[in-house]
């Protein structure tokens, strides 16, 4: 059975196990961690409302409404981010609030493009003898605890939208295309350019085939980006108070939108570069390299890294290295096994197995260094996103992350097996056949990692 047939046969199991890893509750991003006044607080007076979120909210897409127990609305100032804390939103009351019970409805979007909303209530006593200082201290509130009024709790419609199969699949396809585009560039610049024993004719055939694959991957990235924009816009349209949000608003006024714009432009540039690389136009691969760098940054700008409450610039760089490392390892491996090895074998030369060995030997140190980057950057990101070790098994994000780590370890183990046991046998036909089988398994587990990643980015850290 062909590699494609094996992948098709295992695809249903990939989605099955990925779905098992994601329980139904709590997929919303930018959760409300605490507020001032706290939910259920009784205060003498209040002139400023403060809300602290788990991720940096987009101020332009944040709104609050205030009404009393009779449904009467009270005007609030335009939301602003605190100067010293970008996760804090504050608004002022326009008029002094009379005694009574009040409810705040809030809605926002995190920098990673995921919307959330909720509400909390407090009581104004209007009695001077009550100490404001004692009553309005900001205290953490967990949703579902006594005295809280759905703080940070997001309705199931939002949960299903932000981590729905359609959204997760679109992200997975986007990641796969990005890894393959970057992998094609790395294959050309770091593998083919250093494989002296292959011969110029074989190298030219591999470059042309790799460019063709890059064109297809670039088109896939563009299509996935537009699908994500559409799904995001639909998700925003179904959220109370944000029905008027369209694609233009999403793209122009959020970091997520900038990431999507970068992805589309960089992928389009990559398609052009690969197209002119086939007839061997000068500077084509340099343009493709520039486009690949843009694509490597795009997931960070449209994901958890840009919305991180801690070290956002460092997290964007870490995510960039993670993408480059994964592409240089797995995307590059796909090019070696699906482009390089078949072209050498079909060439029929007497030294074809030696050439296969030379190609793989050139690829191996790149893969080893790239896998190291993937592990180190992944550990760094997990340490920042997760406040404590127990979050690995006590939160949805942690459990999905553990599943991803487990599959990555399997992929690393297969790669180590190829390096230690299979690679020394490549000078013979039997060794090359053995490599194709083990590499097919490695690529299949890599595809599973991509699918899990698609789900992981829909889950709040």
C-alpha cells in the first residue's frame, strides 16, 4: 500500500484521538480573572470599573454595558488599557451611581483573535460609613464559585465556535502548508546546495519538483487563511454585541488580523517565487526565503504568543523558532522522502543508493538541530503559558499539550531509529526500502502533531 493510502487509512484515528483530548468545557480566550469591584461586592460608591483578563484584550473590540436591577442603562466611558498592565481594562462611570444592584456585561477579543464575553454584578450601598477600601479590593473569582455571577464563563456557543472542528481543521491545514513551504526552502538551500555527490541534473530536477510542491503548499496556505478569516468573522457575528463585526474590522484592527494579512501576502509571494524558480530565474529562491520568514512569524502573531500576558515579544520569537524548527525537520523530511529519494531511485544509475545515502546524510544533522530547537522552544512556551506544573493535567490546554508532547516524542524516537539503525544501511537497496517505510511512519506521526496543534491553538492556556 502507498504512503498516501496509509495516511488516508489512519486519518480517521487522528481526528478521533484528537477529539478525545478535548473535553467540552472552557475553550474561550481572554478569560476574566478578576474585577474591581469583585463579583458580589458591596461598595459605598464606585467611579471606575477595572477588569483583568488572562490574555491581552483588543481594546478597540472591548465593550462594557452597565445596568441596574430594573434594566436601566448607565453610560460608561470608552474602555482603555491600563498603562502598566496591558491585560487590564478600565472604564469610568459618567454619573455617580445611586444605591442599588448593578450588572456589568462585558465582551472582548484577545490578540489571538478569539472572542469571549460574560457578566458580573455588584451592589452600591450609598452609605458613607461603609469602607470603600475594604469592599472593593480586587479578588480573584473563579467561575461557578459561590457569589460569582458567571465571571469569565463563556457560553457553549462561543466554546464550540473557538475550538470547533472547522476552526481547528483550518488551523491544522494552515500549519501544514506553512511547514511545507518553509520545508521546501530549507530543502533547497541547506540540503540540495550541500549535496555535492548528487550531480547537477538531479539537483535541478529536485529543485523543480520542490518548487512545484511549494506552489501547491502556498495556495493551500492562502485558502486556509481565507477560511480562518471567514470562520472568525462568523464566530464574531454570533457573539452578543458584536454582530456588526466583519472581515474588514477583524483584519485591520487586531494583531490576529495582521498575522492573517502577513500569512496571505507571504504565501502569495512564495507562490510567485516558486513559479519563477522552475525556469531557474535568478533570485527566485532568495525571494522564496524572504516569504518563508514571513510565514514563520504569522502563526505567532495570530496565536497565543501575541496574546501572552507575559513576555509577548519573547513569546513571538520563541514561536517563530518553533515553526522554523518544525519546518526544517518535518517539512524538510517530507521533501527528502517524497521528492529527493524517488527522483534518485527513478534515475536508475548504478550509484543511486550511494546518492540516497549522501542525501540523507546531508539532511540528518539539519534534522537533529531542528528537533532540538523544537523541543527547547516548546518547553519555553509551555513554561510561560502554564502558571504551574499541575496545569499540565488540570487544564484542557495542558492535557492537549501533553498529548502533543507524547506524539512528538514518538516522532523523535522514529527519527532517532532512522539515524542510528537505518541510515548506515542506505548504501544498499534494502536499506533504502527500510528507510521509506520508517519515514512514512514518521511523517504520519508528524501529521498527527499538526492536527493536535490545530486543536491546541483553539484552547485557552
